[in-house]
C-alpha cells in the first residue's frame, strides 16, 4: 500500500511542478496576450467616429468648393512664371547685370554656356523634338552621363524619329565646345551643361517670354524617354496605332491632349506641353489638392490628442504642470496606434467618397478627383489593415495557448481519474481477498 502511494506521489510531481511554474503558467500567458490584443485593436468609440466622419465631410466640401478641378494649364502657367523668374535671377547672378525680360536673360546664358550636342539638332528631329530626343538635354543622371560622354567621345547620343537609339558625330562647328583636356571636359560636361539647361528650360532666346519655346523635358518624361530607347521597351504600344516613343513625343510637344473645334481647326488653348514646366505645374496642382487632405489630418489627430489628454489628466488627477509626468504619453500621442489609424481610415474614406461622387455627378471624372486624397485613403487602409493583421497573429498565438491549456487539463483530469480508478480496484481486490479468507 505504501509502495503504491509512493508511486502515485512520484507521478504527480512533474505535473504539479509544471503547472505551478511560471514557464507553464497558461493563465498568465493568455492574460498577457489578451492585453496585447487590446493594444493592437482600435478603441475608437461613437464620438471618435462622429468626429472622423464630420471632418471628412467638411474637408471634402473644402476640396469641392475651393480646390476645384485639376487644371494643368493653370499649374503650368504658375510654374512657367516661377521658371522665368529663376532664369532671370540665374543670369543676373552670373552676368552681374540686370535683365528686363527673360528673353535677354536666356540669350546671355545661351551665349555663355553652349553645349556641343546643340549642333546635332537636325539629327534629332529639329527644334520641336531635339531637347527630348537628345539625352544631353535631359535633367537627369543619365543626361549628365551622356553630356560627359559627348565630351570624351565627340559624339551625341539620343533617339531617332522612330525611337531607336542613335549615335551621331558632333559637327565641326560645335567641336570648340568640347574641352581640350580632362579637367576642362569634366567642367564643360557638368557646369556648362547645367547652366545650358537653365537657359533652355524657359525656351530659346527667340521664343522665351513669347510662346515659351520647346523647353526641356522634366525628370519623369526624360526618364521615360531614356527607358523607351531600351530594346525591351522599344516596341511597347500605348495604343493600337501609337508606339511609346510617339506617345512621349506627343506628350512633350502638347499635341497628345490637343482638341479641335467644329471646323477641324486646332484649339490653341488645348495644346499643353508636358515639359519641365508641365511637370512643375502638376506639382503645383497636387500641392493645392493636398491642402484639404492636410486639414483633415490635422483635425482628426488634434481631436484624438485633446480628448485623450483630457481623459489622462482626469484619471491621474493632474492639477499642475509637475503632475503631467504621471501621464502615459504613449496613450495620448496621435501617432502609431490602431485607434488613430481607424479614425483616419474613416475620415479619408468619407473625404474620398464625397470627392469621387462629385466627380461622377458633374461628369468631370478624372479632372475633378483629388488624387492626393485617394492616395492618403489608400495609405490609411494599409495602416489599418496592418494593425488588424498584427492583432490576428496574436489571437492565433492565444488560441494555441488556450488549446494547450485545455488539452493539458483534460490529460491531467484523465490521469487523476485513472489513478483513482486503479486505487479503488486495488482496494477492492484486497478487501475481496480479506473477505474470502474471513468467510473460509
């Protein structure tokens, strides 16, 4: 009997020790995981949602009534004025004299900073296209590389009228613009190249301030043109009858969005060149669109901060500045938490829904959509989903612990019942033997 009890006691030691140890304290682990899930889940209440919706509606109306349509012509006009002012300022700084108009400033810069590839203008399709097709006129790293390469090889690089890569010799009349030694070649391939682009950005001396001239492609269009010369992309079709090269050419000279009147005549105002000034015009319009988006962001985050700060001050009995150290600022700051992520998702969603609905109702579609708002809504969804995924992963871990705990206690109960049953059988057998002996 004592030997059997000793065996039972020996079997129970690992179980008791395991359940009682911190390493296998499933209740504590599950409690900690529940706390973590709560931190990863949105705690927004009705008031938070009401404010988020109201902010989205207010800023959506601000976008509709104040921002209005996406006007590339207006943005390009503003950018063109800024570019002209920049060119005049650069010329005045370098020449040391005052220029009354941008035309004279461009003429002075052209005279002082010539580049050899200008002599290959006919090879690259003439005045309307050579700034796009000649890589040395691109304000990119690739443009700088080809400018230096021209200095060392006496050849110009770009594309032909069909978009194929083209290498041509620099004409004799332009060879004086090539450096005589390595330092001079580097100087003329970088500094002279840069200020020549400054002169070209506002057009040539004959067109600057009048028609705006050809200008130079912006970084985005220049990069697209450089990529289009790669054999892998050369044969890409934008439309059934339009190659990528032709599409970029039309975009650069403004004929892509060109419209005609009922008599078939070109509407001059519809020709909007997408050169560097065009890309800057897009930036101007996007900055204008960003205003209501930023206002919406500020309203939601400010409300979250003020409300949580007031609650924290009340809970911690803050009565003076010194008491502010009692506040847990991680629960107050309006960043990096699932609640503010959910509020921003709601507010930007309402903003975008109102904006898109207005675009559809007025049938203005693409020109009336706030693209900055759409982008911010997509980012908000991404953050909100990421918090949800984190909470889901922790819930999976909690489920594993709960399952282990359940299985552990089931096994423990089964072992206990098994031992009790075995002990009762032993006692019954002994009583039966004793009883038999007594009867006999």
